[in-house]
């Protein structure tokens, strides 16, 4: 298939890359200007679906991305409430994609951002991601398909944008008290107390964030651009393999180049290495397998976590269910110690590496088996 | 006719490909319900040597492929 290049995809990739570097410069954790998986996990934390104290914050980027896609699709006449395509399977696929991403420590978008930050572990992740997509493509070629969706009531297609806006407003109302509490804890004030109903990180990645409205506005822009350009990390690789179409991969490359250049310009780039990378670990087999799960699951879903947010903004109720599956998956990942963690780094003169928990390994293997079962049992499902 | 309404990509393209490979029709109508699929199917069909005419059917997109 001859590739028709849409320049918007390149522009979107570059803007996302620049935005990622900017968000980190203004407070987001390193190599985490964007991470759809991590940010949904943080939202699960602040709403107390899990109690991992270091990853609790309502990331405005997620609200912005969904809302940006919502507004752009309305403006472009593309918004349409649709749902009914194998919702329970999508929920569980979203759940597993999240578990895989949290084992690796990042969604495909953060994987690319980590690559641009010089993190070689992310290249191991990329290898797993490609393998996962290839497995997914084999099943797609054999006729794998989730069922058809149908027109539904407009309200059905608005659930995720509306819920996120309500959550954001509530969080924003609580923000003066929350930020006071965080400041008190950081200043060692005795008897510091969180008087709100939200949980909030006082240390760790969840405590690191760009200013709220900056994050929201950047999210809106990224959501709008990603909606218009069909930006998708999985789609890029899938389309090359299936159709020899190089359009979507240009977005992927745009993010990588923009992040790499941005990091070099800001003096953050210290060369490529595996050890001592920000919020990353060197347990490579699980970096690899975590991203196999993400690639495979996302290929079956028809899009990466970013794309699921965009589709949910466009009125797709099935993608909203997928996102909720990711939210619940994140809660399980932390409640049951399945998630990866950062390498502790240099301890007493020796490099101490993170090792994925037995629970995490078991969960990864279960996810791979479940993906195989789902793949095999939905072949030729498209005729209905 | 290929009715790919309710499916998101790559399914509509794969369904079109299967029909073309199986029957090599000189004319084929493909129905899709989103613009992404409309563009992808049109690009695919053109790469297979078809001329593509775009039409609407209610809120859905009707592609008439001919060669």
C-alpha cells in the first residue's frame, strides 16, 4: 500500500515530544512528560483505588487529552456515540495492558520518551512492544476481531469526558488544602493533616508535576492534535507490517526526535545507558515481557492507551470501558504488588537493581496466557 | 458489498482486502461509519488500482470502488 503522508502526524509527534520535555522542565517526573499508563495509575491513587503513597495525583494531562479530543471531534463533525463492541473483553484487555505497562514502567508513549532520554531499557521495551504487536498482527490476519459497535444515546458517549471534568473540578476545589498539606509535610510541620477526600503524594513521582493549568492546556492541545492526526503508537508499527503504510510511524519518530533534541538542548541528555535511568529498572526480561503484553493487548484493542483516551473523547463508549479497565488494572497492580519499581541505584558503592516481584511475574505470565486465549477464541468473529 | 460499519481500523481495510482477494470485483461498495476507516479503505483501494467515489448514507460513509 502506497503511503499517503499526512504532515499533521509529524507535527503532532514533534509537539508531543516538545510538550513532554516542557512538562518535565516544569515539574513532571523525569522522562515522564507524558505517560498515559502512569497518569491513569496516579488518578487511581488520588481517588484511593490503591494506596501506594508515592503515585497519587489527579493528572490534568489525562483530563485535557480526553477533553481536547472531545472538542476537536465535535468541531470536525466526527463525534459519534458508539458502543457495544465486546465491552467485557475490552475491559480485561485494558486491565492487562495496564499491568504490562506498569511492569515495564510506562505506556508506549513514555517508552518513546524514555528512549529519547537515553534510557536503553526502553529499547528492550521497544523490542518487546514490536514482538507483541507482531503476535497481534498474526491473529488480526487470521481474522481476529472484537464485535461490531452500534449507535448509542449521546450521553453514553460522553461518560468519560464528563466524569473526568467532574473529578477535575472537585480536585481543583480541594487543591488549596492539598497543596498546603504537601507543603506542610515537606517543611516538617508537626501534625500536618490532609483534610480533603483525595489522597496526595508528598514524595515520589506523584508529588512531581507541572502547574495544574499548564498541564491541562497542554493536554487539551495534544488531545486535539492526536484526534485529528490519528496518532497511535501501536498503529505505527502495525500499519508497516500489515499494509506497508509508514504514515503513523512518523508520529512515533517525531516524538523520539523532539524529545532527544529537547533533552540535549536543556542539558538533560547524558548519553545512552541502562543503569541509573529515571523511574526505570534493569530487570530486562520483564521490561521485554511487560511490553509484549502492551503491544499484543493494544493490537487486539486497535490502539495504544493514548488512542483509547482519544477514542473515548470521540464518543466511543467501548474505549471508555477500556480506560476504566486500565484504571482498575492500575489499582490491582499496586494493591497486589504486580508493578515494576525503579532501580534503587548505587547503594554502598554497588549498583542495586530492581527485581520484579513473584506476584508481578505470575501476573505477566497469566496475562500472556489470557491474551492467547482471547486471541484464539475470537477468530472469524467479524461476520456477526 | 462489504459492511464494515461498527468496526474500527484495521478491520475495515482487512475486510475489503479479503473481498478483493477472493472475488476480484470490478465494482465494490464498502460501508464504514468513521472517517478514519473511510480514508484508510480509500487509500487501500486506490493502491489496488480502484477508483474511489465517496458518498454518505445517513451518518455513515459509502465508498464505491470501481475499475
